[in-house]
């Protein structure tokens, strides 16, 4: 007699459980892949970029004949004595540092102003000079005759005294930084103490903070923060872990394919096991309704053969009784009792057909071609069902 199909149900349940878990896992990976496909691989993120404007002023005085400066003349940091110089020249250089900027255009101008007690007189101006790069430079000469004339006018009105000579740069810059508009306005006056006889820097060295207060000598700097959009790799949360969208797509696809293949393989094995043994099919489909018995129930009752196990199962459900299972050497019978009538379905076991052998010319026995296994079940449709 073959192996009891009930003993193989544990293996079938294990295969079905693993197949179900693999299908659930494949569904989870499919949902994860769908969510990853709905998100772009890269997105634009706003990140602050700091741009620094820096301006440096230098000057030079070209000496007159027999000047106290000698042949070298006056340089940045020295006082300028008007009677000893023929020309005073101011040079201003601007530089923008920071993140990458595009389509830069700007203007740069430089103005010399004498002021005191709210009274201002423009001595000279240069610009606006256009530029389209992160750096620019401009130069202006102080007309000494005009300077002395303005100082004389102020002395006549206010009385002789000390004034302020302001060297005022003006920088206006615009462009594109990280896809966002970039606009800068920069420039604070450099202050000199001025009189009819001399021009003296009031502060040496140092820098100016972002507010532009405390004009300094030589250098000024100011910063401006721009929120620029930068492409960044998108990510998706998988539990407590954040994975890049591109990696999530690959993982989801691999997991879906592998688990689907495993589930298909386990399902195929399950179906193959059920297909080979009709008793195993019945035990798998009706395991909750079967009761195994050792012999037929006693008593005188009439047996009616049923043509299919589903018909017998429907009858048992209608009568609300169990299905009795009796195993024999070559068949398994299933019985439903209703009073003195027993409805029976018989499943024949696979029988191995003996295959005759023949002797080849070489004297080697070989089996003839013949079917190896056959199975059958009695079938009769009673009117009582």
C-alpha cells in the first residue's frame, strides 16, 4: 500500500506556507518599486550659498620735482601732501567669491567727495563701468586744482578746518546662481582726513562687516546668502533606513523577480504532488471533513457509488456529517452515511504496470515501451444524490 496521503499534508502545508510568504514578499517589493517609480531619481533642493563681495582700494601720488617723497612717490598708507604731488591716483578692485554664478552683468563707479557738516562737494567721478565677470577694476585721478578750489570754498563758508575726503565705490551686480536670481549692491566709503595742505587716511587696515558700518582703509568685504536650487539624489524610506530612489528601484525589482520565481516554483511542486496522487488531492481539499476508519461500519446498509469526490463532499455538507475514509491495498474509499444508505466514492491507487523485457542483440535486457502508471475510480451517479 502507498504512503498515507495524510502523512504528506505537513509537507504540502509547508510548501503552501512558503509559497504564500513569497507572494506576500513579492507584493511588498512590488509596492515598494511602484512607490520608487513615482518619485524622480533626482530632485531640486534649496541650499544656501554664501557670496562674498570684496573691494580693495589703493592709491599712489606722483611726486612733483624736488618732492620730499623722492622718486618713489607716495603709496598706499602714506599721507598725501598736496604741494609735493603733481597727480594723485586711486585704484579700486572688486571681486565676487562664492558658489558658481552665471550670466553676470554689473556696473562699477568711483566718486571723490569732500564733505563736512552735511555739506558735500563732488570733486571727480569715474564710471559707471560695465563688466560681466566676477572681477572688475576702475581708476580715478584726483584733480588737485579742483580739490584745492573746493576746500577753499568750504574754508570761506565754514572757516578753516579739517574735512573728510570720501572715496565712494558703487557696485551693482546681477546674475543667476543655482537657478535663482542673484542681485548684489556693494560699496562703502573709504574716509580720508582732508585739508588744503594734505590728505591723510583716517584708519589703516581692517575690514567692514556685512552691515557696511565703520568704513575702513584698504579693504572692505560683505557677504550675502542666496538660496540656490541644487539637484540632489532623491531617497525613499524603507523602515528606519533611507535608500536612494535608484537603488530602491533595483532592490524592489530584484526582490519581486526572485520571490515571484520562488513562489511559482513552490506552487508548481505543490501542484505536481497533488496531481500524482488522487488521494493526496482529496486529503488536501477535504482535510477538515475526513475521519479515517479501520473497517466498514457494522450494520446492513445499502451502498450507492458516487461518481466524484466533490459530489460526495456536497452531500456530506448538506447532511452535516463527516466523510469516512477507509484505506485498502489498491484503493481508498470515502463514505457518507445517511440512515441505512452509504454513499461511497472509491479512488483507485496508481498501479505499476509490469513491463516485459526483451533481449537485444548484444545480450542486454531492456524494457519495452509501455505506460508506467495507471489510475482509475469507480463512477456511478445515484438518483439519491
